[in-house]
């Protein structure tokens, strides 16, 4: 594995890391510290080395916790799951998932009060693009 670190803002600390995980000479991932505080603010990775991004994430408020991330779980080049941390506590508040890889969202969930539990959800269980099941936790416990 080769990793290169660059100091873009001249403060003596690395801000950008570029990695070749499998040694084929192609970039498989990178991380960037946009504001120079030592925390990663955005990244992308190609875990199966096919030249397509399998995972990316962003830390919008620079607190060291990802606020948005997306993942291609089956390596087909399409995003299968994405999540957004609305209240920036490190837990996904809104997320979707394509469970069977057909490019359609099968599962959706939303944590309305930020307690880490899904309060509203819906799911297409047979892959026809229509909601088959849904739920709402009225008392949010």
C-alpha cells in the first residue's frame, strides 16, 4: 500500500492523503482536511479496485464526524445506501437503501427526534417500486 500526504495550506501538517491500497499504481482512496484542524472533512474510496467510487463521506461542520455518506455495497457503480446526520451526533437521522441492487430505493428511515431510533420507515418488500410496509413510532421511544 502506498500513501502520499500533502500539506496544501503550508502549516506543516498533511491536509490531503492519497492511497493506492493494492499497489496497482491507481488511486484507490483519498481523504482531505479542508480547514487544517487535523480532522478528515471528506473522503472517497474504491474498495474493489474497479475504478469506481464505493464509498464517500463529508463532514460539513468540521467536527470530525461524517454528516453525509454514501456506499456502493455490491460494486455495481451505483449508490446502494446513503445516510445523513441532520443533528451531527454521529448517527444517521435520514437514510435510504437499495437492498437488491436494482437501482430503486427499497428501504427508507427517518429518526425525527435524534435519539438514534427510526421513527418513520417504509419498505418495498417485493421490488415492484411500491411501498409494502411502513411504520411510525408515535411516542418516539
